[in-house]
C-alpha cells in the first residue's frame, strides 16, 4: 500500500482545545502532517486520510521543547471551524 504525508498549516486566532490535550493551546499557526493511503478505485486513484499529527508549539514560538501529537482529523476540522466562526 502506498502512503504519502501532506503538510498544511492550521491557523487559530483564539486559544483552542482538542480532545486528549491537557490544556488549551495559544493562538497561532500550527504545522499539521496528514498521512494518506492510496485507494485503487476502478476508474481513478484516490487518497484516504489515515492519520494526522499537529506540531506543538505554534510555528515561530521559541519553546524549549517541541512535540508532534496525534489528532483526529475531524476534531481538528471542528476546532478550526469553531475558531473561524468566532473571528
């Protein structure tokens, strides 16, 4: 099975909390890696998301540690939509 990783940036304008996080994260730009596997359909090729990771802290933050945390892509999309509705 072929797997690819795509990288995007999630921009939050307000603090946000995702399931499994101990505390809210500050607003900012966060790098998100999404793993997708190739689906061999009959008429075309397609990709299915199989995992996502968010990099903490935000891009440009001078923190002593950085971590890559697994997130559910639907939870991340819901948090981004909520953030965009607040701004």
